[in-house]
C-alpha cells in the first residue's frame, strides 16, 4: 500500500509548491472540505509554501506525480460528517497519523474522521451545531496541518503550543484560532529553505 506513494515522496526542499491529494473513504461534506482547505492555508500562510489540493483519482489506480510536484496524500477514514444522532463513539485514540518507514516520515497521512467528530462534539454547545460543517472543516484542517508539519520537517517532534502539539482537545479543534507556534513555524521554514 505504501509503495504506491513512493513516487510522491517529498523531494529535498527547494520547491515552493505542495499538492495535497485527498481521499475520502466515507461520507463527507463539500462545505467542510473547502473550510478545511482555508484552515490549512491560514495555518501555513507564513511557511513559504503554496498549497494545491486535488481529489485522488481512482481511474488508473495510482497517484501520478507531475514533474517536481511534491505530493502528500491524506486519506480520511470513517464518516466525515456531523450526524444529527450520532452513535456514541469512543473518543480516545489518535485523530490522525502519518506513515513512517525506517524512521523516515512518509508523505501519507490518515485521518480518523470518527475520532475527530467525537472529540469536537465533546466541546460543542447548542449554537455550534448550526455551523457544524464549518467547524468540522476547521477541525479537519488543524489535524491535516499537524500531520503536514511532521511530513515537511521529516520529524516526529511536537510543539509545546499551537497546532503542532502532541494532543489537541475538542475545544482546540474548533476554537476560532489555533495557529502554528512561532517555533514550529521556524522549524518548518528552516527545513523548507535548507
Ligand atoms: Zn503528531
């Protein structure tokens, strides 16, 4: 499974562009997806990277990398929607993880949508449900940005604050603003401009 993404391995820094290929395995909302893209762009706005997004094309069964295109694949497992009457779900467990091989971080992350929705629900109150799709997109964006920091810095390290912390609470997933801390931004830029 991992081998098919080998072609998309991040090349040495130098390229300014990063394409995020997304793949939803279950139900999802286009409103949440566009919100997620905005959130990731906002978090990484000072990183020097230009982000592009595209859905995984299943026609040829492979992810084709264009010339000099840095690809990251993000797979969203489970149900990426806020259901009106959710099945109670154990909210413990990782929100997402990124594959590794021999200690190297691979450009392939998986997001556990059921964990993300369960976690954010724990912090949602009445009025929040009216903007549920937007909040879900925000939460997904933060989770994706967190994994991108691992990939872009080829590191398992976590920040002490901000979106790269080792754990994000439900309220940190949906609070209006959760930026990258300045030390994490520096880490990212140092890697990127090396
Ligand atoms: Zn992490």
